[in-house]
């Protein structure tokens, strides 16, 4: 990247007054080390404030994510020279601090490498996006879900698959909600299925196999699908003979748990994406037991049942049948809203459709999903982020991640 500069000027008196009036700002803006260093020195509070603003201006001018104030740390070396750490890592930037009277000035110069809001896991992989590719290169995702009263879930899952990079996406929903869903889709191809009791009719599987599943690279089964009797029969029938790798979510999981589905008999790779309560139903244990042994339960289920398990929640666990395991270090409260899991299911399917194996697809999707939420959290706040907000953030989150991976490649 080309070098840039960020400059900020802060008033010593105004920063001091703010910190006195709102002492909680100290912990939101300054690290523990900075608070110790600045105690009793009003100019230092102001100069650190200016330095953090200067870094954010540099990032903004480069079109990069704006780190939170507390994620930017001014470090004073043994010789008194200031330097910067961003997200806990030393930044290759030059920092100049000065103050005179009531004015503190910070100047930051240098070139920031492409960055993400969170550290990209070392085992994360993404499928290539060659310049001579076409839509067929990136596969077809088919989303099967929805019921009367639950039209948003399949729509968000399908849109997430498209935003996640799938070449084509089909969305198959019960006929009573078809018009409402189709009116909200342009790039996603929406199709009606035979319905009963507001959900899928058993014969919907025949329609799916005859008209929509041929050529599918990945399937999402379950978002908003409900528990109508016909729906349960359709889901069990479809699980009995899968034509492509399938992500099972929401009531697809609840139906499978209720009917004792033997996942080892599935004809294609399966990714399960339960939240803790759904995991409890799959394992026939209370939710509290799931939360007390998340990693052990996820790994054991994956190994014994032959599935990729994505146990959602703070510290999402991804486990593969062959013993591979990945535990996300991210805890993003902005994701604690209805529908965020539907977005994740579509994103996992998109990664599979582009050529990743199901475990790698899940690891990538979990990170990008959280990265998109972190961007929203930084811009909008920790409360009030809607699942639909994630959809428009997914391309940029994936691109930031891809650029970090490209920088890691030798040579």
C-alpha cells in the first residue's frame, strides 16, 4: 500500500474534563499500561487520545477498518521514543507526539498492511477466485426451508450464500410464502414447492429431486422450515438420499433429533450447525451440560457420527470426523440476534460450493461471519445489529481476510 498520514490535535483541558466527567471513558479508550503511564500527566492523556485519532484517520483514508480506541496502544520505549501497537501487534508506523500549552499533536505516518478486525486464524483457507472464472466455477447452492410465518430465515440464508461467493443460488420454499420471498430476491432464483399445513408437503422432495437439486454443489436444509408433519416427512426423506454436501440448520436439526437420524448413513458430507439448545436435543442432554463441555461434546459427536459439527455460541467449535478441531477465539455480542445463524448456514454452503472441504468451509465461514459482525459492531454498536445487516458486510469481510492470507504466502 502507498504510505499515508494521519494527524490529530487534542485539547489537554477538554480531554481532561471529559475523563473527569465520564470516568468510564478511561477503560474504553486507554489500555491498562497507558492508564498507568498517563496518571498525573494531563498532557499524556491528550497526546495518547490524539495518537489514536491519528491512527483512525490513517486507516480511514486507506479505506481500512477503523480499530477501536482501546485497540490502539501508544508504547514508550526505553529511550523515550513512542511507537504503536494495533490489536496487540506492533505496527510498522512512525509516531510523533508533541504538546505545548493546551495543545497536544500526534502525527502518524506509514503504510498499513491490509487488516481485519480480528486476527485471521493460521488454519483458515479460502478457495481461489481466478480472474478467468465464471459463475459455474463457484458452484450452485440450493436452500430448502421456510414456512408460513418464517419466510425471512431461508431468504437470509440464500442471500448469504450469494454474498459469500457462490456462483448461483436457488431458494426453494413452500408455495404459500413463495410470492413474498420471490418479491425480495433478484439474483437468487426462487422456486415454489408443494405445501401442507403452512410448510412442506411430503411430495416436495419429489419436486426438489426432479427440478432443483440436479447440479447442486451444496445444500442448506432447515432455515425456517418449521415442524409441520409433512415437513418432518420431507426432511427425513431428503436426508435419506442427499445429492450434495448439506448444511443442516434450525428445525432441520430438531426434526433429525426427534427422529433419531443416523448421520453415518448419509450419502454426502453433512455439516450440522446447532446452537447450544439444539445441540442438547441432538445429544439428548440438557443445554447446561452442552455449555459445560462444548469442545468435548462437539468433537465426540463429529467423530462418532461422521459429520462436521459447528457448535455455535461464544467460542464457536468446529469439529471434523477425522479429529480436526477449531475453536474460534471471537466473542461478538452483535451476533446475538435472531437470524444470524441463518446467515452462517448460507455462508458455509457458499464456501463448500466454491471447493473447500466441509471442515475448512465451516472454519472460514465462522471467521468471516464474525469479522462482518465486528465491522458492524465498530460502526453501529453492540446492540441493535440485525442479521440482515450482516449480508452487505460479508463481501468486504471476505476480501479483508483474503488479502491477509495473500500477504502470508511466501514470496
